[in-house]
């Protein structure tokens, strides 16, 4: 980012050369500039739609129709963290918005409908990009336009954050990291993608809530996206901002990255029957 000296910084939208722009979109982008305060970071959260009734993808060697969608808490958890942090601040530190392949409504898990703020073709350039997971992350692996967009943002963002099976998208896009984390049920899928990309694939951690590789951060399944987002808030804004957000959310965040949910399960009484 250029130094603003208190002035407004104008940033251009970077679109990968391989993008095939819809009719008129290039002209609209040429007329549009995005003005962002140096003190406010753009936080883009990628969401993806449920497939049509004719589309299918493979899960565990079986064809499962019409279940491809984004996991609700994967995107809503980080959205809540960054948005609440901004609402509580005298000067909002984040401009949080939802991006999808198109601007059409997106159906998440449980048929929750999301209205994206932008498509990947007209979204303001993010400083932080969150790639959530869900069954629909597998369809993104076959969408060159979306993968190209993720690659383009990965090259310029301050932080690239995956939640759950969003790690599959990062892996398919060629993002590099020393260690990886995803949902505990999807380690095999991630391992297969990483093995196809490298003869010596990096290890996948099984006992870590999230990992921080500087620019790239990865978290485990579903609720872990809240923890890694709070971690980012603390790193960027400090303990006072973190404390205010935790108080508003009534959330018991700690710096520990162990799998506390497993411990909580072990503490429950045995199931009857």
C-alpha cells in the first residue's frame, strides 16, 4: 500500500489476464475507481452457490446431486468478527463485504440465501481475503475463473485466510504454505491435491485450530474461522480491539490453537444406548 499521509488512496481493481469479462464489464471497471482509507482494510469473503439440480460432483466415489454450497458459519463467523470490530471502533478498521462468482443470490447450506455485495469482476481489491469451505468448495476446484481470481488476490492481499475446506481451493490455486489445516474429515482430499502439485507435499496438521504463515493463514472446520479471524484482529489492531470484540460477541477466545472441541466431547457423559 502506498503511504497516504492522511489522504485517500485510490486503488485499481486487478483482474487476471485469463479472465473472460462479461459484455460491458470491462468498460464499467474502466470508469470505476475504489477509494479506500489507508486506515481501513477491505475484507472480502468469498461465497459460492448451490449447484443446479442437474449438476453433480464426487464425494467418496459416490455422485451426490445438488448439495454443493458454502458452509454458513465458515463465512458468517469471519464476517461477524470483522464487522463487529468495525462497528465498535471510533474509526472503522475494516470494510467487510461478500463476493461471489456472479452477483446473483447464493444459496448456502440449509438453503440460506445470500445476496453478494459484488461479483469477482467488480469487487474492490481486498486487503484480506477469506475463502470459506463447504461442499461447494469442490465445484470451485473446476472453475478456472474463480481460481484465477483467487490467485490474483493471493499475490496482492495482506492476508489470505482459509476456513475448513477453503484450504482445498487455496491448494488447487497453487498457494504455497509450510503446513496446512482443514476440516478433520477432509484431510485426505487436501492431501490428494497437495500430492498432485508437488512430489514432496507439505504436512497437514491434525491437532491445530489454525496456523499462521504470515500472509497465509489456515483454520480447521467451521467454527475455527471465528478463532483465526479474532487472531487476525488482535495482530492488526491489538488487545483493546480484541477485548471489545470478544465482549460484544460473548466469545471465549484464547491464544491456544489446540482442539478444545475434542476435549469438550471427551468431558461429556457417555451416550446411552
